[in-house]
C-alpha cells in the first residue's frame, strides 16, 4: 500500500520543479517522483 508524504518547497524549488515539468511535458508530481528516485539511487550508490 502506498504511503503519502508531504513536502514543503520554497519558491525557488517550486519554480525549478515547474520549469522541469513544462520542459519535459510531465506533471509536477512526476518531476518530484523522478527527483526522489534519482536521489535515492545516488544515496544507495554512495553507501556501497
């Protein structure tokens, strides 16, 4: 079962997320999911 988290972003982060969503034609939610995935992968790689 999926778990929901709430993330609070500052204005600069919101603009960056919106720009990425617009640039790639995806939703802001999809941008956040991809950024989270990339960050988790990078964290896992750095602990190996």
